[in-house]
C-alpha cells in the first residue's frame, strides 16, 4: 500500500490547494468560475504561486486589450474592479501596476514579451509607479533626459509645466528645484540660466537656494561675493531676489549666508570724485578683465564711477582707448560673419545665447542665434516642434529621408545618431515596419 492510498480525497484536495501547482487550463477555469459566481474565491494559496499568477494574468491581459484597444496595460482601477476578480494577484505586487508587469517579465530583455518603453520610460504607460521608484537617482536622471528629448527643449528652457503635463510629478517630491534635477541628470545648468522660471518657482524664500544661485553667479562672473553689484544680479536673471531686499545687494548677501566684510563694498563719501581713485579702479578692472573695459563692464563692476565721468571720460583719464564698433557695424553681413567665426574659434564650440549677448549683443538685432551661425557657415541642427515625433507621418517621412541619404535601410546606429527622438515612441523594428523599409 502506498502513501497515496492512505490519503483521503479531502486531504488530497487540501494538499493540492497548498502544495501542488495547477495547470494553465485549471488556473483559467478556476478564475472563470470565481468570476461567474460558481466559486466564492480561488483556492487557498492560489495567488502565491507564480505560475498561477502568470497563467491568469496573461489571459486577463488578452481580454483587457481586446476590450480596450486604445490602452496597452490595465491601470489600478482595472485590477481592483470586482468583476475582474484579480485583486488578489494585484495585492501580491503591492497594488502596483508596474510591479505586476515587472513580475510578469515585461522589463526583462530575455523575455519574448519584453517592452522597452515600460523598462526605460514606465511613466509613459503606467498610471502609478511603485513606492520608492523616484528615490533612485538613475530613474530621475533618465526621466529628465527623456523629457528634454520629448519636448525638444534645451535644459535652460524646461519649466515645471513640462513635468506636470508628462506624468512626472513624483520627481519633485525628491528634488523640488528643477535646476537641481537637471544638474543631477548631468547638465551643467545654473539657476540664473533658467529664464523661463517664475520667481516663485525658483524658490527665493529658501536660503540655500539663494546661496547656491549667488555662488553660481560669482563663478560665472569670476567675482568674489563682496564684488557683486545690482547690475550683476539684474543682468543674470536674479532681479527677482534682489527686489525682495529693496534692491540692496548688501542685504541680500548678508541674509543669504555669505560671511564677507560688507563694509568693503561701501566707498567713502567723495571717493569717486577723486581722479586718482577713478584711474586706479579703471586700471584694476582692465587688468581683471584682460581687455579694455566697455560701458557694460563699468555698469556691472563700478557703476558709481559713471555718475562722475562717462565711459569715454574714464578711459581717457586712464590713458586707454575704447574698443567699440562704429554705427552700422553689425548691419554688414561680413562683420557679423567675421565676429561669429572669431567667437566660435575663441570658445572652441558653438556659443550659447548668454555668450552671444556678452560678446556681440548688437548682432542679435539682425538675426536669431541659429541664423547667425548658419550665416557664418556653421551647420545648425534645428529642433523639431513639440510633439513632432508623436505623429506617424513625421516618423515615416524622416525614416524614408534617412534611407534615401544612406542609399540603404538605415541601421540602428544611424537611427540613434540622426533620429534618436523617434526611438522614444517606437522601437527600431517598429520604425522600419512603419516606414515599410523591412
């Protein structure tokens, strides 16, 4: 007599409920019986078995996608829906739609149903990410870099509405300042570069934020904190915080935590009326800049001197000549081309907007920065408008144009180089199929 002969039918049923696995057909039958009211609930320990969850989930997903062709994956409400009778499976994965899909292998490249979009950018297809997802620095950095690609924006152009409109609100619970998120994602961005942010978004009420912004500004202008004047703050996007202190840089520095001798900022009465003092300050400024100061330099560094003498008067006293452009200089295309090329050569890269404004502001009146660079013979890659890559006809047009340029079906390497943004919406194979290039 075997052990099996000694076990009653009831005991066998209990052992199967707890210890043995059901087949796929049995799992689906049990689930359908529960949904149809033929069973009160699934057997004890049913959802604890991975195979049971897998069999039922894929059957549920197939039915869900047939009933909801516009949606790829179920959301939290679908799992909790009493008619679906699948809340037990959902509870095993912490009531997280993402964890369910991850547990089913959708983020595993070795699985046939691997979903790269879910793996790399889950916020695009999942309504609720698991607790702690945004605690990971890599996840936050990947999301910010995706957002820049998706919105076709430069880092300094990003605003909070971009985050809110693209389902990334959770990021801000960990890094409330947008520029901190950008820096964390590898972008060398300073707070004063973010011209599109409102003063409230920049968070000037926070002492640490003010301290970081002024520190960045000192680094940018190559100045000590005690050398910062009102014009420095106003010309670099910090006019809002200056206004909070009645236009006083001294009050701002003191309240932002800078331990400097603020008395050195205040010259004695009549200081600038003495010629020797003006000459000394102008020569010191020229030595610091490495060139002859212009009117903007005087406004930035020693504005009080201009109340006594104008730009030409100050330079004449110090035996210097002003390096200025004659009237109509920038109207001549040859001058713009010459100056643009010289600036690119000096920097060793394409200039930013701030650098154009610093070195050749007069040229901006005669064209945008991309236009000036193209005029000088430089190749400029124009950004696509927002939402460009969402439209299938645009992706098809760009893929076919790339194939025509190459004279063959573009490889993944060329698509990543020239049409990287398209890969945020479709995989490489899907792009080829969509453009009928297979």
